[in-house]
């Protein structure tokens, strides 16, 4: 079904748009879908408006390392409780003995039958 954009509807769209109504609200008032309103506003090159969705910047977690420590992550990045193990690492490895045992799997002896 094709949307009929009468001069009255176009005028009402412009007025409601300038008043700052949401596209869904404009659609309700004009008896149209939100997408029809968005499409017509785009074709009319109406001034863009800022998004109603507010993006909140996530704080970056920067670990405070004071020396060689186990870098095994505990928890999920982005959560307040996320941290690293920080125990003393095994020489030449980034993890402590407990986490080395989890991270490194010894290969099976291929000569065993």
C-alpha cells in the first residue's frame, strides 16, 4: 500500500518534526508508520536530530601492575569485579603455577602405543 503524502500531511510532518516529536509519535498523529515518516523526512531533507539513545561511555579498566604478576583474567571484562590474578608468575610464563597448569597442556607422547 502506497502512502499518500498530501500537501497537508507534508506540512504537518514538517511542523511536528520541528517541534521535536519522535518519528513514532508523528506517525501516530498522521496515521502513518514510523518508517514512512523517516523516509519522507529524509527525502524532504529535514534537519537531522540527535539520537534519543544516550550512549554512556564505559570506564576503561587499566590494571595497576607493580611488577611481574600472573596475568590470568578473573571475571568478565567490563564488570566491576573483573581483575587479574596478580600472584607471582612462574619463570618465563605469564601465569602463576596454578594457572600455568590450566593454560598449558603437555602433549601426549606420540611414541606410546
